[in-house]
C-alpha cells in the first residue's frame, strides 16, 4: 500500500498538514481547569431536607429554587439572606432583573411569582398549568410596563405587560 499523496499534489507543501500539526501540539497542552468549591454557609443545611431544582445568579447574589417550592436568596458564601415560600410545587426556573432588585420564579404549580428583594412588593400570576421557564425584562425595575415572558410544556409563551 502506498502512502496517500498530499491534497495539493506536492510533497511537503500541504497547508492542511501544517495546520493539523499545530492543532495537535495545542491539544497536548493542559487545558485550564475550572476552579470550584462547594457552597458553604446555609446551603448544606437547606439541602438536608430539600433538593435544589434550579439556580440563578446576579451581580451580588444567588437564587436557589427547591423542589418544595421555596426560593432562597444567598450571598456568594452561601449564607441565606432571604427566603420566599413562593410555590406549592417544584420551582422550575428563576430570573433576576439586570439590577438584581427583582427575582421571578415559575413552578409546576402553575404560578409565576415576581418578588422585590428590598421591599414587600410581590406579584403572583396563575396559569393553571406547569410553567417551566421565566424571563424578566432586563429593565424590569426601571419600566412601568413590568414585562416578562413565561412558558410551559404546551409549547406556548405568554408575554405579560403590566401597564401603570
């Protein structure tokens, strides 16, 4: 069996062969590994009696949704700052607005809850079917329209606008 001729027909002048050699040498270098550590603070205690179902991160905090329907607001060390008993079934998705002033959650109980993290403002919307995803308008805090989109397994998205 004779060796395969270079693609350009000239021995030693194949650019693809050179690129391949460069890629191989790059692949051999160790890739940087992610640094991680287990969350401490309140997290181990919270997860002793419940399971995490979703998580969202903002510039200053983390939100943890659970199978029992709770939403826990944590600092980056894992210490609980606030808790919302928002739902009666598993929390499926969480979303912060861009300022980190509001958190939205949706659940298998068919509800969407949007809570202010710094006031007692809380809005609940009932859809009577499991809601699997939620997205707040990034400028939710700044706009009077208070827009968000939610959706479920039926394949429908609901665009909500609160005027005034």
